[in-house]
């Protein structure tokens, strides 16, 4: 049995969405994003170092997962085999690896380390996320396995110590760094551009004023000439009438 046959067999076993469970499971699956933001907020309030670790490792992992998705460009089961699998999802992005499995197991890593009392309940919820994706027919088992592995390992590979070192190097803390220097240069360039625009604006206003003045002079001269021509014509007509009489 090759990988595709294994994927097909397991997915066929779980993919039986029925009302109203399909909508309940879909709601629980998408709820992982809410859980993600709640956890980030808790770390931000209680422990900034863990928050930085959480944010950086998640961001890098999410970018990596997205890169793999479009690199392999695997079609979702309900698109590749529309007669074999059913779904209520309208997701058209590539299937491999799974974003949801990545997020669920990424969160699972932090839950095990930081929530001793509630880790069992939270772990049960997070571990069921991949099952919901199979039930709804949006992922193959291999999508979920790879996404889960990357999600759990990324906070270990991008450790808290490594995260803080990178942030210090790029100037996110006091003392400056590469990012600070780049931002200072960028600010100076913006200020120079603003000054240049102001100077150009003043020059433009002066140019407009000169053009308006020249326009006025031209109209004045032209209208004076026309008036004199009209006056001459009237005098000639008067003289012609007087000669006829």
C-alpha cells in the first residue's frame, strides 16, 4: 500500500459529514484561531519573553507551511476526488501540509509547558482538530501528520533563547541594532522627501503666479489692441458718413 492508498483509505473511513455535526465540527476547527489569539494575549500580559517566542516561532512556521503548500500544490481531496469525498468547506488552497494541524500542535507545545492544570482539557480539544479535518474531507492524513510535526517542532527549533537573540540583533530592544539603524535611515529619507516636496510645491506656486501674471499681461495687451482697432474703425465710419453728406 503506497502513501496515496493509505491516505485514501483512512480519509474514506472518517469522511461522513452529516447534519448538524458537520457545522459543529467546522465551528470547532475554526475556533483554533480564536484559541491562538487568546493564548498570545495571555503571554503578552504575563510573560513578554514567552510572547516574543510564541509570536516569532509561529510567524516563521506559518510562512514555512504556506511555502510548502504552494511548493507541492496538492489538491484537496474533495477537489481531486469529487465523487469519493464530501465536504461543506469551500477551501480552494493547496492541501499539503495542513495549516490547522500546524496551529493545533504548535499550541499543544505551549499548552504542555505553560498550563499544568488545564492541559488535559486543552490537549483533548487540540488533538481532535485533525480528526475534524478528516471528517470534513478537506485534508489527507499525510497533510495532517506533516503539519502537526512541523507545528510541534517549530517552537523547539526556534527556541525562546534563539528568539530573544534574533530580536536583540535586529534592534527590537533597547540598545539599538540593525532594525533601528534601518528605521533611522528610512525616517531621514522620508523627511528629505517631504522637504523636497515642500520646495517643489513652493516653486510650483511661484511658477503658477508668474504664468498667471504673463497671461494677464497678454490679455491686457490684446484687449487694448482690439479696443484701439475698434476705435479706429468707428472713427473711419464717422468720417465716411460725413463725407457722403
